[in-house]
C-alpha cells in the first residue's frame, strides 16, 4: 500500500497557526517589501516619529528583515483578531467617561500573541529539524504591517494600518522569521479605492496625505508614547480619549465583514476598562494605577500619563463638577499632571 502524502509544510503550518488562535496567515519572502526602508527613512527625516527615538536608533534593522537577521529567508505573518462587539465611537457622547482604545481593554496582547507564536515556532522547528526561527511581536525592530501586506493578510490602508477583507482593522500582528525557504503567499491588494473615511475622521488631522501619518498629531501617540505636556492646539481634539484612539480604524467600511466570533477570548474587554469614570481615573495614585491596570498593556504608560490624559478629558467635558479634584491635581508632584490640571481648570466653568 502506498502511504498517503502529507500536505505541504506550508499548509500544515497554517493549520497549526489557526489551531493556536490566529485567524490570518501568510508567508512572504524576506525581501518582499523593498520599499519599506525608503519610506521609513523619509518618515524619520521629516521628524514624524516625534519622541519615538527607538524608531530612529534601529532604523537599519527595522527597514528590512535581513537588516535585523541576515540569515532569514522567509517571514511567516500572523494575525489574531480583537474585533469589538460594541461601537468603539459610542462613548464620544459621554464626556464623563474615558475612552480606551479597543485593543487595550482586554489582556495584554504582547503576552497572548507571543505565547501562541512560540507554540507555532516550536512546531515548525520540530517538523523541519535544523531550521532556525525568531519570534517578534511589536517590541522588536520589525515592520509588521508592510510584511503582513506582502504575505497577503491584507493591505496598508490610507490610515497606514493593515486592513483585512475578512477582519477589517482589528488584527494584532506578529512575525516569525525563519531560515527556511517557504513558498510565499500572494501579496495583498489595495482596496481603499476613493474612500477617505479614515482621513476625514481624524480629530487632530494626523494624516498629511493618504497613506501617511504624522505621529506628532496622532492621539494614540500623544496619549501613550508622548511623556510630557500635550501641545495646546491638539487638546480639544483629544476629547475624552485617555488611552489611544480608534476613530480612523472604526470608520473603515471593511469592518462590516469582521465578526466578533473570531476575536480571541483573551481580548474580551474587562468591565472596568470599557467606560471608566474620569473621576475614578483622576483619583488614581501610583498603587491604584498598578492595581487597576495589572495585566493590561496600559500599565506601561504609568500613572502620570494616564492622569494627565484624564485631566485633559475633564477639561474638555464642560463639567464644573471636576473642579475640586482638578484643583488638587494642580499641585501634583508630576509636572505634566499639574500642568494639565491647571489647563483643565481654565477650560471649565466656575
């Protein structure tokens, strides 16, 4: 009897990835996105990375997989869904509540995605002895979005984020670099057409042109990465967002195909992070901050940035009821908190 041939390694690899919670899978040759380095260098030269010095300091490694690891031959691109069940824009009408980006309302994606990717990588090494692999989720100098587009997971939309026909804008991305030469997938094709919904939705005009983003004006950058006073001319646009911003993602028409049933259970929102009270956020001390945001990606910004953001949201609320707590915060030991509280007091009615 002739033994039945096994499916191709790439097909078996995809099945394993899906068994570990990845809803999007593709493979790209390590040199499949040659324009990445040029675009990155231009973006850095224009200063659009703001305070994100790590983007500049490791640009050579970030611009190409081989710049980080010369031996890499193939990139396995993976996506895990965090599609929300509720409209991310609904809290815009509730100025007493803080808006937290959908991706940060559940478990820390760094831990969840990396754990699953390591399991996939271990399987691959066992199936292909001698193969070497490296696993990357967000924190390494890896350009996941262009690599994922090259691997066919979707395309980079006009907001610069990846868009999937099946999962919309709601994918956490990761990459496994390997020395194996795997058969590449068909690359993604841009399907934005004439749509400008993401560009039009941005409250702070962070898009100088389609497919370009200036981080210095982006609410996600300002509320998460920027460690200092937020520019005065951008504070009104922040509204009640206290951690990140989903507006450009949420308005994408391709989201209508994203099903919450595909979302990984680890990313289901924690009740206390769905619509936190600004009053509660303003009252946080260091210990309280660590307790509330334990196990969340939010924990990395620290109490200072969160309370700064909440103070700006309070200033935008028009609610004089925030004045007592803001008066206390105006004397806070953290300068950016005290400055934001004083600004908010000036914005609110007596």
